[in-house]
C-alpha cells in the first residue's frame, strides 16, 4: 500500500510502515494521519501481517508530530478539542499485533503517540527525543501521559517541561529503558525488521494474547490520565489574556469562614 505520506510493504509476515514526508521531517498532515489510522485497521484483518515496524523516511527524522502548516478545524464548544493524532497509533485502532518503532534522527512531540503504543523501540545511536510543546506555549498532555508509562517520572518531566531546550540522546534513552536496543546510524529499521521476523514466526494467537496482557497491566491508569487531557489542553492553550480573565473571574471567598473542604 502506498499513499502520499505513508508507504507499507509486507514480507515474511512483517509489515514495514514508513512515514514518507522527509521534506517535512515526516510531520503528519491530516491526510497522512488518517491514512496511518486506516492502515492499522486494515492490518487487523490481514492474516499475512503478524508483526509490524514503523519508521520514518530520509534518516533525519522518525516523526516530528503534526505538520505546523496543517489546518485543524476545531468545534466552537470549549468542551471539545479535536486532536488528529489521537488515532494514529496501533492500539488506538484495536490492533494487538506487535508493532516495533525504528527511530532514526529526531522523534518529537506527536511522534510520542506512535512511540507510546509500540511494543518496544529500536533507535540509532544518533537519534534524539524531545517535546517542544511548552516552548510554544502549549500543554504537553497526551504525549506526556503516554511517555510517562515508558520512562521514569523525572526523565519525562524534564523532557516535557524543558521544551526545545532539552534533547534526550539515544544512549540516555537506552539507559533509562525507553529504547530497548541501539544500532549504528542507518540500521534501526533493518534491525527492527529482524526482531519483528522473530515475532512473526511465533504462534500468532500467543503473541497477540501476550501483547494484550502487557497492555492490560497499565490500561486503567492510562485511561484515567487520558480523560483529563482535553481539559488541560483547552485551558492551558488559551492565550495569556484569556487565562488571566478566567482566573480573575472566579468568585472569591469574602467571608470570615474558611472555604468549604470537599
């Protein structure tokens, strides 16, 4: 399967999914995000695919999240925030076949939607991970929640809060357990394909059941945390003047009695 932004090739039970927008550092426009989600759903019904590898074309970036040139329509209601990247991961599309991520170059921001739903990550030694949200005055909610389940708290807090000032190198990412295997530059995808071929050769029901069991171990915490994300984004991404107006508009307790505890 080939689309303007995604390529998929299958051999020996393994699908290689390549984000193919190197001129944009593999940033995702709305069409590419939709195509990626559709591809995972297609793999659910394709028995020739027993494992998958997702990577980025060009070597300079795995993925840099949403294309900043993309026009993302939003509903007028302040209680609704549409995020086009919420459905780009395999688990978000109910795919329980194992998916490995092969990272070359930069992986940042919305790339964490994919990394957060991969079984494990293989990275080239010169790969880097960062989250620019706070530097742009934006809340890192979904990205931080997903990566907080893969990294020690202090590491993801540093990564998310420092914005563009912080780069997590592949060696450090390997040391803290985010990355499971390091390769020489240019070899991440081929290494991931070899690991995926091993998975594809195992009895598929056993592999998928094990993937499901692993995810069940953290689903409750993840679901509770994700439920807070839309409100945090809606409030935190307001312009400063609107944030200030919101807080000053709150009624203050003017009596002698302390405010009620609830």
